């Protein structure tokens, strides 16, 4: 489970931004708190709220960049540049690397893993493990290719380090070479990234509906969302050679030097079965349904696909195209210990201010921009909020900042 994520010097982000899933003691009994033996109370979700162009999406993009750089590092070519964008409104930032850090639990052990990169190389990389109350540094990489290994297997790790190109991360390389102490850490990132590497809604639906109880749960949650959906299935058809070759070319060019893309020659479409009051049924392809229906179905499917084993869901602009009551329904699914039994977590951005009254103040980060154009965040809980205060109303009145400035 994710405890904390931080990023510095990426796109509109200049100074370090920290997002913390730890639950404040005053909220430990709340239903939003994950209670699992061996792990401190963590939140099931955090939200980023703020005006347009404040940098909310860049925070999400930074997370995805770091995640993909980790899981795809082994496939990088030796000569490949690192496509990193740093804060451009300060020339000094262009001389410094972009930095990312994850704090998480894997097998009841807390790890801290971070790295810094510029266009040419990995400048810094480190991994700490809390096998006791005191953290142990498993390895540290400084100034690109200078490594420090502590404890066992120093000779073996040095041999793996020699095989690690300057534009690759050591941790995933060592894991791919079978070094077990780091494979455990790499497995966490692979687990979290699995839905983003090859996000395929049809595969998710297909897996869910294979089990009768999971399909019934999916349809139940869709019907609670006030849809007249009575069934959902996947229809497969073979793609013609011309379309397949075109998609292969497009996705390969998009992937660039990172990896080769293999496009399957069978297309799988998600179909929704709607029923009107007369009992008449109509099959509609998911992509051809209304925008709101399509997105809420995808959101619920993705959440349910994570809900048994856990994981992390990233959602930029939650509720953008569907009603605020559907946003509330989606968050209720996430909060449910019965449905979300695997304690899946969610990190999201949104413009839906109703959310401010649905979450605890230490689950909301208000995103804004400094005078120099840099993105900054403030925890809503840092403000003096009275008991039973209408937080949404206070926010819209500008009491906490992070609202659009409208010229009169």
C-alpha cells in the first residue's frame, strides 16, 4: 500500500510536493481508514482540488512518469535520452534533476525508494527498508554511476551495477537479474502499474464477468448508479490486416525508444445491454454510449478489478462527465469494506466541490500556483475548520484559497 509520494522539479512543479496517505489520529476510526495488521492506518483515497492550470494533472503525470520509468527501465536502449520535463520558469531548475520518491508497504515491510534523473542519466537512486524500527539502506547511487552497497551480497550487487547503463535504474535491473532482496520491491511497482501498462477495459470486464458473483456485483453497482443497464459482455471480432498494421505503426511510433508494441489482431468490444420501461433491450458498444455512462462504467470496472487484491487507481478529473451523485456513489464503493475488501487506494483530481464534504480534511490537498508560476499544495486540514462547517461553501467563498481568480 502507498504511504507517501513526493515529486520535485517536474513540469509546473518546482519545489517538493508531498502527498501523504497517513491517517491523522483524530480520524483513525473513520471508514476511510484502512485497518490492516502490521500497517499503520492509511487512507483509501486522496483528492487534489483546485482551479484549472494549477498543476493538478502535472502531479498525476509525474506519478505515471516515475511508475513507467521504473517498470520499463530494463527495455531502454543505451543511447536513449530520458524524456523528462523540468520546471522551465526558473533557469536554475533546468540545471537540476527531477526527483521522485515512493514510501510504501510490501509484505508488511515499509520501503522508501527514490531517484533523480536528467535527460542523460540517473543522477541519484536509493532504497531503504524498515526491517526493524530503524531503517536500513539497501543501496545508494550517487553522481550517476557511483554505488554504495551495505550488508550482504556486495560483490554480486557490484557486478549487477556494472551491467546497469547510466540511463537505467539499478533497482529494476537487479530485480530482472534475479536479485531477490530487490525483486520484492520491484514486484510492488509491477503490481501497481499493471493496469497502466496495458489498460484494457475489455480484459477487465471479461475477467470480472467470468465469476457470477463479481458480474452480479458489477451490474448491481451500475444499477445503483441509476442506469437501465441489465447486462454487460465482451464481443470479439478479428481486425482486418490494414487496420491492424496501421494501429501497430501508430502505437510503435508513440512508444518510441522505450519498447516494441504488439497489437493483437482480435478486437474486443465491451457491450452494454440497456432495457427500457417496456422491457425492450438494446445492445450498445461502450464507446458509443453517452460520455457519462461510458466513463462511470469504466471507473467502476477498474475499481472492482482492483478491489479484491488491492492496488492503486489514478483518476484525473474524477466525475468530469457525470453527475456529482455518481461521483458520490463511486466513492462509496471505494469506501466499502465489503466491496473494496482488498483495500485498493485512489489518488484523484476533481473540480467537483461536493467532494469536499465527503472526505476528511486531511484527505484533500488544495492545489494552486505561486507567484512564480510553480504548483504548490496545501492540506485542507491545516486550516482552522469548525465542527460541522460546510467546507464546500467555505471553499467557494475563497476561505481556503485555490479557487479561480475572476476579473471583474
